[in-house]
C-alpha cells in the first residue's frame, strides 16, 4: 500500500519531524507551506549532502511496516520509492532543441541560473528586451521571453525538468 510522508530535519537546530499525509498532493502542499514560511536565513541552515531533509516522498509498505514507521521502529525514508518534492535538491533543467535532436546535448543538466545563461541576449540587444530579460525569474518567464524574442515564430526549445 502507498503512503505519503514529509520529512523535515535540520541538523544545525537538532529538530525535525516526519509526518504522514493522506495524498501526495497534501504532502507537497504541506511542505511548500512550511518552506514558504521560512526566512532566508532559516532556509540556509538546511544543507545538501548532510542528514538535513526537507522533502515529501511516497513509500510502498505493508500494513505492518506502516505500523513500524508509526512506532518509530523503522524510518519512513528506508521505504521511500518516489521522491515527490525535495527542497534541498535543486531543480534541474534539460534543453531540447526541436531543430537538432541530439542525445548527447540533451543529457546535460542545468540549474536555472545556468539555463538562463544559455539564452543571455547580446549586449546590443534592444533596451526593452534587456529589461524584460532582467525580469526572467523562472522557467515560465524564460519561455515567455523566448517566445517574445522569436517574434511570433515557433520557439525551437522545449525544457524538461527533474526534481520539481
């Protein structure tokens, strides 16, 4: 049977929790709400590559195993089968060029900052487009910018994501 959990633990504070949720969406929403209420300095306390966690995940477990999780005999993370959302793992982006499908280039993963840098306009770009470029803060914004830059022509890039 499937069960959904969130795990929040900060080694620096020595505090944490593992909670069970009815659905994957409920786990994702709870986690998002917790993350949004943290200050920037609180977010920086959570470090990747450590025991710190800030994630929602799915487990496939028997009723007996779920009872063992509830009693603390086993960790829910030990039975994790699907990562629903992990705030300590960066979202990675893959560029798909529809004009030139190339397996070698499509396996290169980018953080959002690296992805945005791939499409950095040249210095002599029109001022209004430079201002629009500076407003790009996420994948949706980048797609809209590229669509606008293409001037009504089909934009040749698609993007796939990982860890979103």
